[in-house]
C-alpha cells in the first residue's frame, strides 16, 4: 500500500466530512474518527510525526466528548499516539500514552 496515495484519499474524505458543518460532523463522529486516524497513520508511515500527532489529538478530543461510548476508540487512539511519540523520540510521552491506553483496555476486560 502506498501511504501517499492512501493519505490523498483519506484527506479527501476528511475534507468532505469537515465541509458538513459541526452538527453533521458530530453526528458522523465515528466515521470522522476513523478517517482522522487513517490520515494520521498515513502520516506516521511517512515519518510526518508532527502532522499525525495533531490529527490524533483532534481525534482524541472528539472521542472524549462521549467517553463512555468511545472507550475503545480512546484507548486505540492513545495507543497510536504512543507509537507516534516513540518513533519521534519522545519516549516518556509514549510511556504515558501506553499506560493510559492499557488502563482503559484492562478496565474493559
């Protein structure tokens, strides 16, 4: 899979969702979260860690609006953010994110 091509497709999808306005974007929160995470992972694959971090943080903020409904999504995004921090050399931040993700996953077990 070509990360640049995937990034282009997911970025186009992200633009469509963002043009829908806040009300519809909230209604499509799951899809918005999936697309944000997908674009972020494409950036990670290209070692564009600053860009992907921004998208992960946006995704996390959106998911945390309804934490009980989005626990697994929050944990997954924290995990992805931890990977991002690890690969960009921010090991302490990576550990912090991994611990938060693990806490959420084990609480759901």
